[in-house]
C-alpha cells in the first residue's frame, strides 16, 4: 500500500466518522420518520459504520503501520535532502560568480598594471637559475679533478702491488699473457714431437687390433667397458701405452740429494703426495691450468 492511498483512506474514514457524529447528534424530525424512512436511515448509518470498522481493522496491523512510518520518514529525509541540495547548488553558484569576478579583476590587472612586474620577476628567476647552473658546473669540475687524482694514485698503487706479486710468481689474466704464451708454445712443441708417423700409426692400429680382454677379468657375466679397460689395462698389452704412462709419471719425479749412505737413494723417486710447485711455476704445472 502506498502512502497516498493510506492518506486517502484515512481522510475518508475521518469524514465518515464526522458524518456519523452529525447524524447521531441531529435528533430533529426523527419523530416524523415513517418506517421506510427509518429503515433507510438505519441502513445508511450501518453501512457507514461498517466501512469505518473495516478501515479501522485494516490499520490495526502493526506491520502495516511500521511500513507506513518508514515510508513517511523516507519522504521526510528526501524532502530535507532536496532542500539542502537546493541550498548547496545556490551556494556553489554564488561562489562561482565570485570566482569569475575575481578572475576578471586579475586579468584586468595583469593586462593594465603588471607587465613590468612580471618581466622583473622573470629576469630575476633567470639570473638565479643561471647562477645555480654555473655553481653546479664548477662543483662538478672540482669533483672530477679530485676523483681523477685519487684514481691516478690508486692505479699507481695497484701497479706496484701487481709488480710485487708477479715477482713472487703470481700472474694475471690481463697482463700475464707472456706466461700463457710460453705454455701454449710448450704444448705445440709437444704436439709436433708426439705426432706419429705413418709407420707408427700402422703399428698402433695393429696393437689396437691385438687388444684383448683377459678371460679372468669378468664379473658375474656382465659386459666390460672397453674404453675404461683399455685405459687401465692398456700398459699390459701395448708398449706405447706403457711408455706414455711412464712419461707422464716422469714429469713429476723428485731427486733426493740429501742421503749419502745409499747410492740408490740418489735415483729418481715418484712423490707419495701432490707436490706444490715453487713460484714461479714452470710450464708443465701451468699446462694443467688450461
């Protein structure tokens, strides 16, 4: 039910109630009514009374009354907001008019009075900016000079330290190319000397063909890696492999000159542990760095 319908029903009920009061209070001419007029009068009053009772029962519901109250409060809030909004719009219009008037006055003042003032302000701003840039440039030049001096000192100290370390046997990748060139030359000489001739190649091929696995070198009928077997057991089947292995070992032998009792102690011995090279290292040790 809308709020307007409720208002209309209540207005009709109030009018009916007032009409009933008037009819009941009016006792004139009641004595002269006939039976038919009495019947019509009473039926009319009963109908109005029934309508009034029906209306009162309709509005006896609390839910309906709370709904109508909410709608009424909503209408009040809306009307208050509308009034406030209208006031706010008018206030904004007044503020906008004031701003427009002020803007017009400022434009007129700038056009008529302020050109000289603005020019002076622009000139002062340019001079201050120019002085700041010049000061910054001078500071940058001073900083570059100081940093270049420090860099020169650091490079000199670095060169002295590198020279000291090079004298002790150390080398560096950017300046120690001569040492690596010696190592490369040593490798190239070994490659040229160790390149086999055609007869040697044929002999090696024959030896490879003669390569055989010992029948006892098996394990639970599993296959043997021939490459690994040739590496570990090649000295037993090929003289060239044995000589190559001996040459590799002979590169790291030591000469013991301290013992004078036994002449056999002067023989070359294979060192029991890894021997650290004395600085500067020779080309053989350095070859394993490549």
